[in-house]
C-alpha cells in the first residue's frame, strides 16, 4: 500500500521530489490510512450502525471519502515539509 502512495508523491508533483522523501510520506500515509480503515470498520460493524440503514451507509461512505482525502493531503504536506525544511538543498536544484 505504501508503494502506491510513494509513487503518487513522487510522480504527481511538478517540483522534483526525492525518493527518500516520497517513501517517508508514503509510509506515513499508509499507516494513517490503515488506522482510519480499522476505526471505520469497527464503527460500521458495531450493532448501533445497522439502525440507520441506507442513510448510515451513505454517511459511512462520505466519512471515508473525507478521511481518505485528508490523509492523502497530510502525506503530501509531509513530503513538502521534508523537502523544504528538513533536507538541505543541493546545487542541482
């Protein structure tokens, strides 16, 4: 899973990104993604969720879409911070 996020963070930006920064962001995003997935699964599987029916399903999907986009943006911001603040700039940039 982290390799997909690493490729997203390496290929999509217009600015050059180092593989080390992209892989660190991919790992953070993958771990955060899995934590959210487990939490949502525990919420959906609980007995209280079934009382809401189709509206509850819609809310769960909307919640997952919001969380997934926030996680990907968090990972992208993490890669940017690593690139600008933590890693020293080289002459080839």
